C-alpha cells in the first residue's frame, strides 16, 4: 500500500479524541501554521487538518485540528509537534461515511493523489486549498471507472491506528471487504466481559478501549450458511498479538484457509475424516491421496477448484482439512492405486462401496460443524 493510501485512510479515520490531544496550548511552542482556502467561497467548517510525521499518516503520532470557521478562508495551528518534518493534509468529509465521495472537499494534493511536501516545525506559511470532489474518488493506483454493481472495491490493506481504539479491516483472499463479520475483543482479565462489534459495508470496524486498562485478544468470525446449518469460520489475523486497552492497535483479518499444523490439523473450514473399513488393515491412510471435485456451487458462492490432498493424523483420526462446504465427488488412491470409498456413519445405516463417493457434509458423530465422514478400502477382486 503506498503512502497516499495511508494518508487518505488517516484523514478519514481521524477522531475527536486524537484532535483533542492536538489542540493548541500556551505550553506547546512546537507548531506549524498556515491557511486553508476553499474554492468557490465554500465554508470550511468541520474541515480536518492533520500533520503526518515524516509523511507517515499511519503513525500513531499524527496531530490534527478541526476548523470551526464557516468562512472560505481560515488560519490553522498544529501544536505539540515533534522535531521532525511533517506532511500537511486537509479534508472535509461532508457525508460522514469516512470515505472520499462526491460532495466531499479535499486539498489538491489528495485529489491529485500526490504526496504533500514535508515542512519543518516552526513553518508559518503553509497554504492549502480545498476543492470539491466531482467524481467518486478512487484509491491511489486504482481505476476511476465506475465499478460493477456486483463487484465490491478491494479494501485497503492498511488501517488507521487510533490511540485508544482497536481498528481493522476484514477482507477475503481477493481483498474484497466483508461486511457483517463479528469481531470480538476478549477481555483477558475478566470472564464474559467481551467487547463485540461487526464490520461495516467497507469491511471496517472500530472498538473503543480508551477506558479499559486490560489486555484484549481480538478475533473475527464469519457465519457460513450450508444446507440448513450455520458454520462459524474463524478468520486469519494479520497480527495475532494481544492489544493493550487504553492504547489500542490495528488488527486486520482475512477470510482464507487457516494454515494447518501438527498442533492444529483441523484448519478453519470443513474437514473430511477418513477411516479404514472396520477390521480391514490393507489401507495405509498415510499413503492415501484424495481428489475432491466440486459439484455445483459451494457455500461461499464459488464454483471451487479440484483439489488433491493427503491425509494428516489428528486427535480424531485421519483428516483432510480446510475444505469449503458443498457437494463433492471424492475419489482416492493409495500409492497410485485406486481405492473404494463410502460414507461412514454410526448405528445400523450402511452405504454402498464404490470407486467414488458424491455427497456433502453432515454433523454426524456429534461434530460441532458439518464435516464429511468416509471409509476407505482396496477394491475387492
């Protein structure tokens, strides 16, 4: 993500709490001063001016001030600055959607997707000119053409750090933002006192932890509907570290298969559990390779891809993990030799053996989420 994208995100995500920290006082001489002018006599009221240290608007040391004047020209003073050069930007987010859209006003550097020049602390002649956004602004480096109604824009991979808040963005593997994802900040000190929110239409979320002097473990989950079931998918964090309350931090998540390991062989999607035929030991599951071919659309709306996978030993037996829920035609080999398969289920039910099995996922064997349960054997001569 380039610096302009970080600039844009920081401007739009700036909160009053951050601004309050930057209001001028008599004891803060390290300042940058200047003037903002709006084209066509437009009112500057509620315009935000920020200073990004060394041009880094993703820094936690961004300073800001809000212009209260309703005139088209106003002076500003940014105070309590560090002894580093700053890039100065301004924006008036008129619709409050924290996104640049038609009718918003931004300075010319932002509109042209240019980096503002760095200025030294003590500078008193910074000049900014706000102009109206005449078209839907695109993120730097993207096309400005109208997007399809069926395709959402890719979300920024960088989320603004706001002191005292946990913020983040949730996307899929293609970078498309995911709305309605549940994000939980788990209070690690007190039981059952979590902070819970959901992502907005742009896949973003914000949790206020300014008055919570505890540590939080942040997780995100997405409910997948499948065949009358609701399967909960734990999303993969970009940074799994805990977040200190009062300070906050950025925690982004991605909806993708969770890497499996010896400690956690189940992943975060569906599993295919495989057993040998009862009393038959002619199969070595460690040498079995399954081929899963999707039949129709999967639970995530995709058509999926043909997948070949070896089995991994888990506490619940041999398993192929991270399979999206849906219907599959399953075939298998052992050391290159075809094997027979059938659905496995307890009780008196039985299923026919065959060179393939076509079916979906169920909650047999008291599984918490729908999984597939198969038996395998070598073909009978």
